């Protein structure tokens, strides 16, 4: 089982600066965010070793959400070596998420 790490304002830059990192910006009160979690877990298992999967709670980490200009959730941002390379807003299925990631990996 692949790990999905939780990062916060203090660890955001460190955790996204190297390699390919998919960051799910979410909120506990967001229904589509909760629906996206099992999809992320599935894709994380399939892409283990190629991509780091991370979650950021926008209510607790407003600095990171603001710096990434997250205005709605769920927002999934793909970073490569600390730079944003792509983003998705809204719920996606596993195939859509894999296709999104494959544009970079």
C-alpha cells in the first residue's frame, strides 16, 4: 500500500521541491474531496515509486493554499522539482488522474 503523506505550511516547500509530487488540496467538509481519496489511494498504489502523493488541508494550511492560488476544492496540483506543471479542479476517476500524471512522468 502506497503512502499518501500529509503536508502543511511548514513542510510544503520541502516535500514538493524534488521529483514529481501530486498534491491534493482538500477540506474535511468537502464531499467531492472525500470521494477523491479512494481514487488517489488506488492511483498511488499503481504509481508507487514514480510519484509522491500528498494531501494539504486548506483550512489548516491557508498559506500553502493561497500561494498555489487554490480557490476551490478538490484541486490537484502536479509539481515537478518544486514547480507547478499542471492542475485539475474537481473530482476525477482513476483513469483521468493517471492520464493527468502521465503527462509529466
